[in-house]
C-alpha cells in the first residue's frame, strides 16, 4: 500500500511540474512601415525564431497628432500567418483577396497568408484625422510545409467575441487556446496558445501548457516573477521557458504600482527547415526565389479598392 501511495505522489509531481526559465531577453526598439516605432521581442541577436513563432513586435504605445499616424502600406506575405492585436487606437486592414476590416481597441485579426497575399495595415481614416494613441502587437506564426501554399484567409474577431475570465485578481483574455476553463473562438492551423493576462500586484496564476509546446511571455507593463525560480522580469522583456514541465507560473510583484500586463504565447514546434526573406517564409531557398518571382510577376494580386 505504501508503494502505491508513493507512485501516486510521483505521478502528481510529473503531471504538475512548473517550467523553469531558459532566458530573459530585452526587446529592441526599431521602426517599421512608414516609420512607426516598434519594440521587437524577436528576432534579434539572441533569438532568431522560437518555433513556430517568427516575430513579435509591440507597436508603440505612442501618441500621434492629427494627420501624423503611420502604418504599413501595401506589402506581400507568403508562407506564414500574421496576428494583429490592437490594445489602443484604430487600424484598417485590406488585402489583394478583397478582404478588409477595421481593428479597434481589443480586436484581433488572424491573417493566414498561405500562398501569397498583398496586405495593407494603415491607421483608420477618422482616427488618422483626429490623432490619438496607437498601441498593439503583431505576431508572426510559421505555417507547416503542408499549409504554406493554402488559400489565404482572414479571421477578424472583435473584442466582445474574445472570451475573458476574471478571478482572484487575475484577468485573462483568451485569443487562442484555453485558460481558466474557457476556449478561444479563433481557429489556428498550428496548435497555439495566445493569452493576455492582467494580474494585480501580489496575485498569481498557474497556466497549464502541454509539455511539447514552446512557451514564452512578453511583459507589456509592470513587473513580475516567472517560472519555478520566480525570475524577475520587467516591461519590454521576454522570458523564454524550458520544456521541463506542463505549467507556467506568473506572479505580479507585490510592490508594483500597477498590474502586471503580460502576453503568454505557446505553440507546437514544427521542426521543419526555415528559409526567410523579408515578408516570405518558406522551407527552402528555391521556394523563396519562387515567391519573389511570383510577387514581381503580380501573381499575388494587388489592392485596388
């Protein structure tokens, strides 16, 4: 009987093991599009990609005066997905498939570029006229080889359709995956977890994450303690986790003046070759050359509305 009890304890220990921190990396400030400021979590000198994720940019936050709002005019994509999450401000999206949409505060657009699309991301006209604060995120998610040439598609999801749960000083917005008993409404080609946590000072959360997922977090505001070591991480820093457990613990520092705002992002690694050139992400250099040729020959269409 005693041996059986020990076995149960061991099983519980294996089932509920907190991940440890692999590294903490500072975001790099750079510019994109027409010159708007972004804080780039990666790629950088330390982290080139974090399979299946290719890029994380925090746009702003920055104030823009009337007529000064900048965006990313017509540009191509092939072979991956772009996920735009607006925190504040209003953006307008268009593509060469005839899709368009307005992204307001809290809204998400999950665009699967697939075989190729011309995309435009610009401040909405009325917002541009009046000015205001722009703040948002763009995440690039790689597509598996089998899906790289799929038909492009959009998923525009307004904030009020995105599940949000609040309990014990912890609030989570579930963009993809599952948290606190709620499931996201967005469909992803690769199993993904994309969670926006707001944690009051002194409160903490433990998020279940499948053991085969790669996991990282990005601190938007405040500071917190991450992983089994309770590693201190601050605003505009990313924390990458080891694959040594199936839980991630995040605690907001007790002495913080503001809540901890953090994105927790995880996904199944594709473990495939990555060839990338600007807005094209494929598996081979030959496929990159073909993407450039197709773009130059107009095969990805144009935005004409």
